[in-house]
């Protein structure tokens, strides 16, 4: 998973106010509920030393996601009197939270983007008889996204009405159009729902490589929900699945590790590789909790297990930070990816490993 969407968070130094709250609209009097949640968080931030001007910046955007229907949440980050990042959460946070700290509390936002599976969703509707002589229309909707984040931030949508008499011919052109789109977004799957006959016509006219990635789904295929197209089906299809890109990185890691190549494992060796900017992808069995701490300096690569080591690098004011906050900053600052791999797929030493950009005599083992 690439973390470039977090780059605005680290363009300026902290301290940061990080706010996560439930902004769901599927409850009675949602505006009142959101206001009460925000009031509690505002009081918490005040006790942590946030000044009134920064609180006003946050208040302007908290709950402003009125166009997002249903169950969801919001993540808001601000620093030095300025809004830094406002992100939608496909699920409400487990607990509303507000932190004022040197580094942004970005891991809960990252968690809701994992595993970031790219896909195409397609629905095809036709209610008449499947004959070329029948008068009527085939309606097609298609949308690209990255699951699960796109549940609440749907992408551009293609909407077409095609005369049923020309559906067989038009499906050939549409098949190539969808293939180009899938290549452009590196789609792992094409999730298709709707009318069986009209969908089958389109599937048979897809290029073979794309046809093999089609997943047929049943159930409601409404296209006007304001959420991702085929959202319930996407959640079923992709739950517990790794993105193909991430799985490929894991396979490379396994191969290199077996040959003692450019890969490392264990917390100490991985942190040392992060210090050297060697890490192309950090592999974790589990996202770190806030109980694990690391020492951090002013630059992303200034990351150590102990205060003494950080001082040895010339850092005059070392800070002990939650490992999740420090790791996200380092990954974003060095352009490294994050891969969460289940232990059933690959059990890592201490739950952590790294695929490296290069290895040299100084690479930790």
C-alpha cells in the first residue's frame, strides 16, 4: 500500500491536532449527535493545550461531510492554525479520539485504507426479453475505486444507455473501454452485478485477461446510493483479501529472504534499515498499537529503539513517540510502502520485516 496520500501531513512540522469521530448520517438527528461528539473532543483538546484558533479551524470542517450518506467517520488534522488533511473513513472509528502531539496520529487513517485493493465495479440492467428485436434499453454503470476507502469516496462513474438491439455490437467496444480502464487503475478484479443475460453478453466480449478477473455478484445493485457502486458486494468479495500488488511484494520478500538478499526481518534490523532509507516496503503481521514506543528525531530517518542511540546520531532533544506515529512518518518521508500480511500467509520475526531497495555490507541482518 502506497502512503503518498499522507504527504500533506508531513510538509510542515508539528505539533498536530488529530481528530477521529463518527459522522454517520443513518441516525436520528445526526447533526446533534455529531455536535455532541465534537464538543467532548474539543474539551479534550483544550485540556491538552490546543489554542482557540486551532480549535476553530477544526470546528469548521468537523461534520461538514454532509454529502456522504450512511455509516462512516471523519479524520481531521490541523497544525499552526491551518487545516492539513481532512479524510473520510469508510467505517466509524471504534472510539472518537483527539490527540495533540508532535506527530500526527495517522495510523487509524492508514488502517481504514488497508488493503487498498483497486477494482472496477460494473452493473448492467435490462428488464425485457433477451432478443435483438425487442425495444428497450440496457443501462450500464461502471466505477473504479480502491477498497475499502472508496466506499465513501466514490470515483468517476461511467453511465450509458444502449439500445438493446445494438447491445451485442456495443458490448465489443465497451469491453475494450473497460479493459483500458482496468489497466489504467491496475484493477485486481471486475465486480459485476445486474441482469444475467445482459451481463453475460458483456463478459463474453471482454478481452481474455480481463474476463478472468470478473467476479459475478448477486443482490441489490442500486446505483444512486451516494456510496460506492456495489458497496455491499465489494465488502464481501474483498474481505480478508490482500491486494495483488501487496501479495507480489510479499512473494519477492520470501524469495530474497531465502537467498539472503535485499530483505530483512525483526524489529532491530528493520529499524536500522529505515534509518538508512533502504526500505522499499515495510511488512507487518499486525499494525502496531500505541503501547510500543520508538525514539524519533526531527527527520524521518532519525528513528531508533533507544534514547542513547538517537543521541549518538547528534539529536539534542530526542522524543519517545508511539511506534505507529513514528513509523508512518518514516514510511511517508522515505517513500516506502506498507504491507499488512496475515501470519497465516507469512509469519515474520517479531511481526515485522522489510523488502529493501538495496543491500550492501552495512545492511543489518
